[in-house]
C-alpha cells in the first residue's frame, strides 16, 4: 500500500504525517529525510490540510502572459523569459 504524506495545521501547530483512511499518523523530523512516527494519531477532520511544502519563492514564465504581451504591444520573445521572486 502506498503511503500518503500530508502536511497539516492542528491546534496552531504545523506538522506532517501519513494518512491512513481518515486518520493522520503524526511524524517528526524531516519529511524528506528520515521521518519518525510519534505514535500520535488524530482524525483528519480535526486538522487543516496545507501545501506539501512551505513555498519559498515564485518562479514565473513570462511567455504565459500572452494577454499582457499583446496589451503592451510586445513581440513574442525568441527564448523563454523567467521571473524569480525569492524572499
């Protein structure tokens, strides 16, 4: 059976664990390293699901903004143009 990892907020604290049915099995450590189960379990309905990872930057592709390019009367660039917004 495939494990389903989730990130959640419960009682004002962010955590992660595995989802088995409607039960969350809490883990500690690094989700992408060697996570350890804490033994704590709770109902999924009691938690608020979060994105799998904490976003740290925005990467955008200018070519996706065709309407803006047309509005500004700009030519389509030959190479993709990227925008990076880091903290």
